[in-house]
C-alpha cells in the first residue's frame, strides 16, 4: 500500500544531517537573495512529479539568487581554481516531497564557465546555461551581471545592484525558510531525486536593492511577479558539501 505523505520537516538553520563523504565540495560566495511571493498554484505545474510547492504562511516564493561559485571539487579534493570558479545566477522555486524533505527546484542556472555547464547538464540533468557574467564589489555595493550565450533564449539577462547592510543577528522565520534549504529536487535520468547538501549556518546581512533589471524569470517559464521583491538579503557565503542523489522523491512503492 502507498505510504501516507509525511508532514514537511522543520525549517532549521543547521543541516539536519551531515555529509561526511560528499560527492561534491564547493564554496558559495557573495550571495544576493531576491525573493517574490507568489500563489502556490501559479508555480505548482513547474515542479517535478512527486513534489509540491513548499509554503510559508500559505505562500510560496520565486527566488533570484546571484553569487560566486568557487573551487568546485569532486569528493574531498581541494577544488579547481579556474574551471571550478565562476559567477552563477539561478532562478529557483521551493518544493517539498512526500517524505517531508524540503528543497529547491532550479528553473535556470546561468554560469560563466562552459565546461561546468556541460558537465552539470550531462551528469545531473540540471538546467545550466552558459552566460557572460561578472560580480563586482565596490565598498558595500555589489553588482551582478549576466547575459545568456547558450543555449538561449538569446537576450536573457540580468543586472542586480545591492548595498550590503548590517549583519542579521537572528533571522526571521521567513528568512530561514528562504535560505536554509538542505537539498534540491531534480529529475535524475528519468526519476525525480533529492540531492542533499550541508554547510554552516548562513551569515546573513540586510541589503538594499538599488537596481534589478532582469528577464531571467520569464525566460525560465516563471510567471513574472509584480512589484519589488519582498525579501532582499546578502551573505558573504559558506563552504558547501553535496551528497549523492537519493530517490525517489515521491511516495515509496511496495
């Protein structure tokens, strides 16, 4: 008999499980988190089978996250300084599966290195896209730019400028919900799986959005939210470990 879906796991600022034998290691640095609130039914059809929108107070979110990926490495290797280091900007949604595992679903992942883009698409079936990108910091102002190269659509781009503010001593429940995500849901070779991660607690800062010019959400098939983002955060970053995909994401079968 099918198993009854479990309630979502609690949102915690620390990873619920450590990954002593990671599949991948990397660093996520200088992150800009921009989020818009949307009705769950507007994005439910964009999630993999076996998952539904994760909600906070009956609302789910669309995230635009820009950052620097640094020193991606396999297993416990120290990471690659050039090919494993590049800017990235992703469009993501928030998901939960029948096991109660909360995660993210990437609708697009623009990155500035072609080789990692090809590897991410082939090995993990992730929606990586090759783009011309930069991350520039001048005092407390950080500028993130992205312009799509391949495979398109041409003209997909973004320019985000924010001013970093004071550290957040105690994030709100919503801020934990948007940032403390300990895995992603994705279709791995025809079956939906869950790829876990762990890292230290996010060091978060308030941030003021100075500029946001983008059409990446529309290019990713996400209904364009109206108005300004409801949450703008900055983080200097964390070291990250990614585990092996666990599947299926949906209900187990006898």
